[in-house]
C-alpha cells in the first residue's frame, strides 16, 4: 500500500469511529423520543376518557338544573288554575248560581 491508500484507510477508519459514536448517541435519543411518543399517546387516551366523563357530568348537571324549573312551572300552573277557578266561582256566585 502506498501513502495515499494508507491515508484514505486511516481517514475512513476515523470517520467510521466518529459515525459509530454519533449513531450510539442517536439511538439513545430515538429511544427517548419513542418513550415520549408512548407517553403522549397514553395522555391522549386519558384526555379522551376524561372528555367523555365530563360530557356525561355536563348532561347530568343540565338535567339537575332543569328540575327546579319544572317544579316552578308546575307550581305556577296550579296557582293560575286556582285563581281562574276562584274567579269562575266568584262570577257564578255573583250571578246567583250555586
């Protein structure tokens, strides 16, 4: 081998060592990114489940909020019916009907 071939072989060997070190470092980073990806996927699943639970809770709260309104509407219906009935009885009484 001549000097030029020895120089190329030395440079190639050095580059190979350098590339091996870089690849080792990149493998660790890829593993970290993979772990992070799995964690993000798990978080997304948990958030989806939480959103579904929140929607159920929201539906229940809406129903609970409607109940007093329904009762109040019923009470007002009874009051109006009683007043109208009383007026009718009063009018019939004044007209002399019993």
